[in-house]
C-alpha cells in the first residue's frame, strides 16, 4: 500500500533495505511463527523458522492475525447489525471541525506545512526564510525508516530549507525508475545537495553540519575535547543498536542477551548524566541525541511488545526517562515520533523478524488493542509512567479527537476508498509488510455504507459518543435483520472496512499518537455497535 490517502495522509506502508546482519530478507512474527512451527521449536530464530516452514503460509497467517487487531474475530456476515444513515454530511462535519478549530486555536485541516511545526505531510520546508533551497531529502512514505528519521530531524533542528520526495520502502512497494536511476541500490535516505547525490545517513548528517555552519551547529568544534566526547557517544549508539537487536531478533541465549542490553543501557544512562543532562552533551540537543533518538524510540517500543521489558516508565534509568521527556518537549521530535503499534509491526519486515517471549505476550495484546480495553472507550490517561507506552506531553483529549476528525474530513474520499479494501480482494502482488497491500482491489458495492459509517465515527469524535447517541437527528441506530428506518445499510462490509482502516492508522504518517489512539478507539466503538450482543 503506497498511501491510504495519497500524498496527504493515512497510509501504512514503507521501506528501507537491510542495514545490518540482523536484517534478513524473510518476515516472521510471533503469531504466524507459532502457527507453523511446533511448540518445542519456538526458540528458533526467525531465519530458522522461515527455513522450517512455508513462507507463504507464514505471511498469510500473519495477515490474518493482524486483520483481527483490536477486536475479537469478525462475526459472520449475517450476525452483523444494520445501521442508519443518520450521520451529518461531510460538509456539515467540516463546518463542525472549523468551529472547534477556532475554539481550540489550532488548524488541523490546513496546517502551515512550509513554515509551521514539523509535519509528516510537508513536501517543502522554508521556515520563513527566503534563502535558496539547496537540499532535497528522499525519505520513506510511511516514516518507518530510522535512518530517514535521523536526517529529517537534523534538518528540522537546523532549520535548513529543503524539499522532500517520498519513496516506497521495498517491503511495501516499488521504487520509481527516476529514483533508481540516481540510486541503483535503492537505499534510503538520500540527499541531493547542490545537485550532488549523497547516500548513507551518517555521511549525510556530517555533510549537513559542514555545509550549513550558520544553521544551529549540532556538534562541538572539530578538534575540541567536546567533539571527541560526541564521537565516543556515537560509538556508544552503535553498541546500543547491536545489543538491542541481539536480544530482539534471536531466541537463543535470552538471559545473556538481556544482561548485555542492560549493561549497555547502564552506560547510556551514565553518559546522559555526565554533562548534567537532559541531553547527551548537556542542556541542549545535539547530533548525538538525533542519532540515538530513532533507535531508542524503536527499542522502547519493541522490547515492551516482544519481551515485556520497559526502557521507560518504570524508573530503572531516570536519566533516560528525563531524556525522553526532553525530546518530547521539542515539536521537531514530536513531528517525527511514531507509536508502539506502528513500530512493532514495521520492524519485522525491516529486520527479518523479532522473537516473542512469554513475558511479551500480554503487553503485545495491549499494544495491538487485543486486551479488550486498550483500544476501547474510555481510553486510559496518557502519562510519562503510563504503560505500555509512556508519553510525557500533557494530554488534551478534545484536541486529539479533533485532530483525528480533521484528518478524516480533509481526506474522506480516499479514506473511504482505502477502507473498502477490507471487504475487497487481496492484491495480486503481495509485499513483505503484512499491513501493506499496494495492489489490493477495493469493493465498490459497499461504498455508500462505508461512507455513512465513517461519518458516524467522525461525528462521534467531534461530539463525543454519549452526546452523539443522545442526538435527535444524528445518533447511530442499529437493528437486527431489516431496519425499520429509511436509508439504512447492512453492517457486514462496514465491519470489515472499519477493521481494515483501524489496523492501518500509522504514526506519524497519518496523525500524532494521541489522535491515532482516539481514532482506533472510535472505530472500535463503531465495530462493537454493529456486533450483536451475543456475538
């Protein structure tokens, strides 16, 4: 799937070629892995598992499991209720969004992508400057690639004017011929500066520091003692990366791998304290923090999901907790930050598989919304110690719901079309990312029903479920069998479409994490409303 909403939002797709020996060409997951490998062999690594079973069956099993994320298995078509076409029109919903935007002092429908805060939909960034644009960044569509995130964050922190071209990762789509002509190996990220093509994130980041010295230097001067410390910390980041993947991707020697990772985390915490924090070089962000950020973010998500282990939220490394909070205080980082769900399903196709431990199972269920509460209303409050996903930015549920509603309203036609892939047909050319299906064929017949159902979801986001259901004209009405009101629809295809959409809301590509959790939960409200009480 290239994009759920073309260039403008909702999509869940990506790429980036393997970056280490741990990144292999096969995809596995704890669910499909267990379905094809006998219980006594579950300690095998993903690579061995792939050789032990049929890869096609594994992918099929994984896609089936992910299609059920956030709810119990879909009921049979005859068991789903019919519902009323009583939601406001898209035009009416847009009027409500604009009124609420004025009330909250925000602009989600038409943000300033050129000059405003970091935004994943931006294709040009000028930061209010009139200087010539010398830089073009090629990054992945879905914002899964950690190496793209590093360069993206550096450009935002330095406020270097640049333009963006988004390229598929191999695990969810093809790369355009024009890009492959410039970069035959297809690797991301890529930078064009003054017409020169540069690859490899570390080379790109060093070049940007040298070429734009007047744009907020992010490294100490060359030859200084502080620069030597920064370079040593960069080596520590590579050690962190290695010990994280050694534990995450293999089933062998788990206790030793965990101990090695914890020793590395002790070193990271000590490094953060050495200059007084909250950042690695002291009070302000540097290229060291930007280099660490994508990997610490992904390790934080994946170890919670696959190992039941928390880098953040339990106070084991207070300096690391403070670092995350300092990063989340920066709009530049928040604009690139993903969430646990997105990472835990975008990492396996990039790494070749992640090994699920027994301790991870309950936390994986919570992150996937399969625990019966995490993706259902009322949502638990966010906070810096809220598990499984700590988040230190002060919560504002009305604004979060508004952001989700605005994204839906602004792109409702492509979103409806995308959701119709749920009751449609799988694509003829599957890709390795289970949540991506770029050649899927949407079902046409249920389009009016899916459109009506998603308008109910947006209205619930804007009005609140309780107020909506008390509404005389716009409540969601459901009934078994034939409906007793005009303009009603059968819910079976809507059920499949809502599940498909819910499981493919990507962060940050589509919206920020607090808004995404609201959208997923409100889609589950629709799904549960269409499910008979006995189902």
